[in-house]
C-alpha cells in the first residue's frame, strides 16, 4: 500500500494543502493515519477519494452535493437514482447560470453597441450605468 505525504497528495490531485486540511476538518476527507513523527500519511483510497472530490468541484458541484455523492457512491449495489437526481439538479443550476450570463452578455453588448465613441459627456455606457435620479416627489392631492 502506498503512503503519501500531504504534499504528495496535494501534488497528485492538484489540490492545495490547506484545502485538504479543510476537507478533513469538515469531514469530507477522513482523518489520515499519522506517522511516528506525527505527519499525515495517506493511502490510495484517500487519493481516489480526493481525486473524486476534486473532479466534482471542478464540475461545479457544491460541497453538500459532493458529500451526498460520496455517501451514495459507497454502495455499489444501490440504485443510481439518487446520484442521477443530484446531477440533474446541478445541470439545471448550470443551465440557469448560463441563461443569466447570456442575458448579461446581451445587455453589455447592447450597451457597448450604443457607444458613439464621442466624449464622456455623451457616453451611452456611462448614461446606462448611471442611476436614474428620482426627480422631485409628486405632490399629493389633498
């Protein structure tokens, strides 16, 4: 069985050492064995687990979903319906963010497209970004 230091584990997975310690503190990674000199010692199972976590995070899964996926992945005979549900929810969230970013892109492109390249006082970008002043309050009848 391979024994890896925290630095080796970090390098093998592209994860910061402090992130590994954080994952241990929140229970996403199990506490590792300790060497006689009290250094953390990791095995291949922990390397695989951290690689899984890292890949899930790279795909944008939040930590609570990563924790749920890890929990569901532990029983090979179990139905993958729960895993599918988590992945579908995450996909829906990614698609919502894409829609938001597309709307943002269109608004920025329109704002830039209205730019006449004149002086700042005539700048449509500044005009669009400037808050609309409310003006005087209407008089109430009475």
